[in-house]
C-alpha cells in the first residue's frame, strides 16, 4: 500500500527556524517511523522522510504538510499557489 504524500510548505517554526535536516519547500514527503518512537505522531509534529529518496528529515510541524492531490501537486511557485486559490474561489457563489 502506498503512503500518502505531502508537500512540505514551511510555516511557523519550520519557516522561522529551519533545521539543516528539513526538506526544501515543495519536497514530497511521507510519514516516517525512523524517529525512534513506535508512532510517527508526536502531537502537532510529524516525523517525515523523502517520498522518493527515503531520506529521514526529522520532525516538522503538521501544519507544514500539505496533502498532494491532482489539483494541488505541492508546487510552491506563486503561479501554482494562485491557481490553487482560484480553484477554491471558483466554488464560492457571488449571489447571496
């Protein structure tokens, strides 16, 4: 069974105080059990590793992980961010 992919988009402490082991913005990651704990969960944090490389990146904020889907490929470029926002805004109606 394939693990769910997430795009790393640093926010909060991940953006303010990046660690050398953290992935670069837009890197696809999956949850990892390499953190030395029985579970990859630790409150508001998650242990992650590279989705393709398997390289362990350590602990990151859960809010820095964006699920990768067909509509949101996890690309951090401004054009992709604007496209994702327009998809959300297209669903809203302008009529009361």
